[in-house]
C-alpha cells in the first residue's frame, strides 16, 4: 500500500480540538512580544530561566540533568540539558532562526521632502516589496548612544502609539508611473520610504531649513536622548504593527508576521524547557540569527559559534574535559533538526507545487529531505538512514508527519541552515511547519501543526 497522508484534524473530538487551539494561545502572545531577533531571544531566555536554566559560564562543572544557557549578543541563544551519555557520543540539536524579513533603517535615514519627514529603509531578506506599502508599521530597535548608554525603543505596538506607513500611489494616477511595472518593481526598494512626521517645529529660525525633520529630531531627543548622529549606532527595524490573529470561523489557523521561523523557534524552546527528565544524550536548542540573509555575520550560523559553546560544554563535563577530540567526535555522532518552514500547498496557485510532494497545512511536521534550487544547489539532502530513524521515532509516538518540497522543479527554491550544520558531519534534516504566504507581513500557519511540531521536538530531545 502506498504511503498516504491525512489531515490531522480528522478523527479528533471537540475536546481534543479545543486543547490544540488553547495550546497555541501562548505562541500568539510570544509572537507579539518578540517581533525582532533581540526581543525573541530575550523572551526565550526569560522563559528558560523560569524553568530552571542557568548561565553555563557561571558553572565550573556540568552533570547529567543540568540545564544551562548561552547568550551571544542577544541574537543567539543556546539551551542545553546535559545528557547521561558522554558528550562525545553526540548531541541532539534542534536549530531554528529567529530573524524574519523586514525593513531596516539606513544609517542616515531621516530627511524632509514636500513638508513630510521620511525615513529611508533597506529591506532585509526576501520580501515582495509591494506588500509593505499602505500598511501600519511599528518601529523596534536599540540605540547605542555616544555616552555609552543603550536605549530600547518600540513605537507602534500599543494601541495609543502612532504607527508609520509607506504611502502608495493611488489607482487614479498610477497608470503611467506604476501600473505597467513588473511585480518585483511595483514598489522599488528606493521608494520604500516611511512617513514619520508632518508638523513643523514650534518656533521660527532662519537657520532651520527642514522644520518638520527638526521637529521629529526634537521629539526623539526628548523621548530617548537621541541625536541625528545616533542613527549611525542604532539597529532599527520596521515590522507590521498587527498582532497575531486567528484566521477562519473555526479558528484553525493563525495569521501573523514572523511565523518564519519563530513557529519552529517557539516550539523548540517550549519543548526543551518543558523537559522533566534527564535525556540519554545532551539536548540542545539553538536559536540563530541572519538566516534570511545567508547566515553571515558574527551571529549567523557561519560564525562557527556552535564550536565555541560546544567547547565550553566539553570542558565543563567530567566525561569530556580530558578528551581533546570530544567536540569533533560529538559533531560526527550528533543529529540535528534544522527546524525551518516549508511552502504549504496554496489553493490559489497550485501550479507552482508538485502536489504529490507538497506539504499541506494541518498534516503535521514537514520533513524536507532537500531544499536548494537548480539541481538541489545549496541543499543538505538528508541521508536515507536518518530519515528512517525519524519515521520510526515519530510513528512510534503517534506523531503526524509529512514530506515537503519548496515548489515544483525549476519553479524556484530556497535554502536553510541545514547545510551549515551538515558541514560538521552532523546528520541533519529540515523539519518544521508548512506555511501559506511565507515572507509576507501576514503568514499563515495551522494550529494543529504547531502542536504536532512541539510533540515531535520533545520526542527528538528525549
């Protein structure tokens, strides 16, 4: 009999369905609190400490059952539960990224034009630029002042806050300037400027040429002690101001910014913080940054931070501290779920999918054997033996799983951090959620899948 998939909601009674819906309420709240990588890391660290995790660098020795964390610049978080077996025997990693497509402010963003103050942006990651116009945006960020102080800023999330917007062109006047453009240029990157002010300053001064811009700077200085030069040492991100919401009369879906990849990050954090026993092998939840732009930078997975924290674990673990090859052996004996999302079958654009191999919302965790494009370029391509292990593991625990691809052959494609983990010899496969409208300001996920992914990660860690 050929392997067939079935919608996971089928066969569940009303109480079971309600339990799944209730399970997802904390996730929605987490999405609203953690709209940037810094915010998500700090919220995750708070949750971990509430569940007994301690700073690994504060401990001279680690023993089975110890729960520890590493925090790299508030952009990477490692949560580890020390296992019964020596570290050299391998660890079980679940690795998720916490950055999402967004708009970043340029280093010199503020200017005035036509008596409006505007901010220049540079989009981060793969976005359909037109989706970001005429939509309320919130400003999140941190400013390192010249004095040495650091100021966290969030504007646009409270219902009494102002929001920001990219003004689109009205349909009455767009037929020559915009209407015939390709979809990728309906709104060009150089046109993604955000309205931030419209009222001139209260006093007249001939030396002040841009009175609206000056008024904005006055308010920033009053509220945050910022000057215009401080934009240079700031990280400001514009994200959708909307909150995570239920979709559909049956409330089976969640629409939100940032499902990619916080849907996997939250479930992996919850799975390891809910762990109530000592696993056989060390369990590691690793949240990383910069995946959407190639995993570069000091907080991306290409920074090799994984080597650093594994060495720190090894020197603190009695069974490994005198083995100078413990970390190298550990990598080669380890398993990893590159917990990232997949392109769910879109009912409006089914032609871009191989429907027989496409992932679907409501069918459980997606095992993606390979990603990449143009002949699997840039893919990890997981080995058959590892997939066989996962099939047996998930089937034995009655966990709903499916397979998936990032679209039909030659339609496009994409990549994850899987290949970067595999470079260490870690057996790796992508395992996460199917989404609709991926990389948009309102991505769509199934509540059933969120619950099933959590269960899968818990079993994998155990």
